[in-house]
C-alpha cells in the first residue's frame, strides 16, 4: 500500500465537472493498493497518517498532526501508484484488482473517518484534483505485507 501525502491549504476533486470532495486545511492523499495488500496494511497506514506530525507548532517546527490542527483528509484512489515503468508504456499488473481495491479503499476511508473528517474521490472515475500545496510538503508512506515498520 502506498500513500502520497500532501499538506494543503485547500483541495478538491471533481468528477464530470462536479466537486465530489473538498477540504480546507489538511491532507490530500493519493491512495494506491498493491496486489497483496489487506486490511492489515490499511490499518497500519490509517493510524500512521492520522499521527503524522507535518504541521507547524507555534515555534514553526513540524510537530502537529492533521488531527491536532483539526484538519481534514481528502483521500483519492490512485491505482497508478503501482505502475511498473520497466518499459515506456506503464503496466499496472502489480496493482490490486479493482473489485478488491474498491473494498479496501472504502475500508481505509472508514478507518480514517473514525478519527478525523474525510472526503473522497470516486474509485474508477476520471478525476480532476485541485490543490494548494502548503510548504510544499509531500511525503510518501508505504507499507507492504512483509514490512515491519
């Protein structure tokens, strides 16, 4: 499982010219699942994402989490995070199949929403994502079934 986490002033996602998810200060997160991912990886990264301290405190140190600042999450499903670029045309054979990935994305969103408000993109839709990156701060989180951190 991979997350591309961006600290944002605001972000939204559009499907067919309609905004389907929108947040003010918080995290816009691209979410991808690999072929062996399960709820175990989703649980781990949901917890890590909520606790990730990448917002400044009163001393301008990255010491606060999105929960600490009462921010929100915009979670966007993104199977292309598992693109293999060995050849010039990307291959997505390492991504989790859409049926299972949809279920796991829904599970991950539910897990995160237990701690903090969540907005989402639409799985399988063509989406336009707009954001104002704050910093910029962009962090990649990854958890695989064999990894222990």
